[in-house]
């Protein structure tokens, strides 16, 4: 590259001036190479901007062209300094483009970054919190959330925000002080967690957090991030601690509890060294794991633990899906009736417009910070 420039700066490679000299003197590269006691290839690389001047070339040019060594050293340094400035300016501009695709207020509202209107300050704050040297890292489809390259539906903005959401969950999870992982303790607490479906978030959240902490699970409730598409994530942070992150945007209780038990199952799958993410829909996630198999297993676990398969089968065979029947069945299996309604709706046994009076709608559950 013989010239670097931006709106503020411009500099020419030293080879540019050497090339101009050859033209002015009607001299070819071979002759100059001979005068400098070097190879024609090296002169070609220099005049085409592929190499910079070294001490030998500087000394030779000053003698062959009747100039000072200081001149060539200054040209070299000016080019390098300007090149660095231009690259920094280009990086800042690229980061501004990426930063504008991220909802900075998401982190600001969580108290994780300071309020600012300056785009470059926003970029710097996000880089520091997300532990990346450049926001362009978030554009990589194989960073934290791995996408299949053949999938064209996934837009760059989705990749950026998905990676940012997962990294935020990891950061918050690492802050959580929990006991050493104990899967037996977590397993024994599952019936109690299921019973929480009949409570309000203000009632069950403190106890749920305690159960997870005692079981070695860093439980993180995360707000929804626009253009993200991630509903939950599970990752073993080390041998003694596992992250369970979940999106708190689920308004209906049945969806929230299904998602929670889905993520709990991912913990029991014990796929250490991997991040298992759950998404709105299949958006082409790639992994060395058999994700389809893991997702089906997690779905089956959540579905059948909340509503035991045999009991549900007998209930369905009655063909009585009245509100009273649903409430009686829910009471029998110790679960909120809205969870039964959600299951019936997903199984197309009742319309999505039916029995919604039995479904519980949560206000946004407070995030973990």
C-alpha cells in the first residue's frame, strides 16, 4: 500500500518516493538494486509498498540518491504513524456501526455500564464489560453462539446481539457466589421447584435462588435483548459451578416454567466445555454436540416432569377440557392449571383462544445483577 489516508490524515509509503525517483531518473529497478547491493525483488517489494525501509536500505538510499538518512527515517516513521491512526479511525468507525446495532440501554438499565450519549464511549464501555478487544469479535458466527454458515436467515445483527447476551450471562454468572455443584441436591429439589408454579414470582424467586445457590448453580435472570433470539443458556463455568441463564420476557407462567425445566435438564446432561443455548426457533446453531437430540431430551423432560405422561394421557382420554376439569387435574398433579392449559393448547386439543383465564401472566421478573 503506497498511500494511507483518512479525512484527517494522509501519508505516502517511502517506496512511493523511490518509485518517483526511478521515473525521474529513467532508471529501472535492477540498476537501483545494483547500486544498493541488494536484490531486484527487494526493490520491487519496496516500490510497491510491500516492505518498509530497514537500516541497510536507509543507508544505501541516502548514499545512492544523495540524501540524508534522517529524511528516509522520517518518511518511514510518518507512514507508520499515519497508518496506525488511519487503522484506529477505521476501527472506530466499524465499531460505531456495530455499536448502533446494540441496545446500549440494556446494559445501562442493569447498572453494568455508565450512561453516555457518545458512541465511542459506548463502544469502550461495552468492550470492557464484554471482555473483547474489538466489537467486531461479536460479529463472529463461531464466537459464543455458533451458527451454521449455510444458514442465510441469520442476520449480522442477530449474531452480534446473541453473542453479547450470552457473554453478559457468563459475566453475571461468574459473579454469583454459590456452593459446590451438587446435582443430587438439585434433583431432590425439583418437586419443590414444581410446587412453586402455584406461587407468584415475589414468593418463589427468593427460594428458587437459594435452591440453585445451594446446588452450585449460578442462576441468572436476564432481560430480553432486542434482535437476540436467545431464550436461555447453560454452561459449566468450572468443575464446581454451572451457569443457568434464562430470558425473563416470558409473560405466561406455563412458558416460563417449561423454559426453566428445559434449562435444568441441560444441566443434568453435563456437556462440560460447551455452551448450550436455547433459541426462539431453529436459526442454524452449530455445535460438535447433537443439539437436536439434546433439545428434544430437554423438551421431553420439562413436559413430562411438569405434567406426568401417564396422568396426562388418562386426562386427555376423558375429553373433558372444561375449566373445572383442568383445575381438578392440575390440583391432582400439584401444578398450576395454566401449565395444563398451555400443554393442551400446544397439543392442539383446545384452541389458543380457549381457557386463557386459567393461565397466569407474570409481570417482568426482576433480572439478576
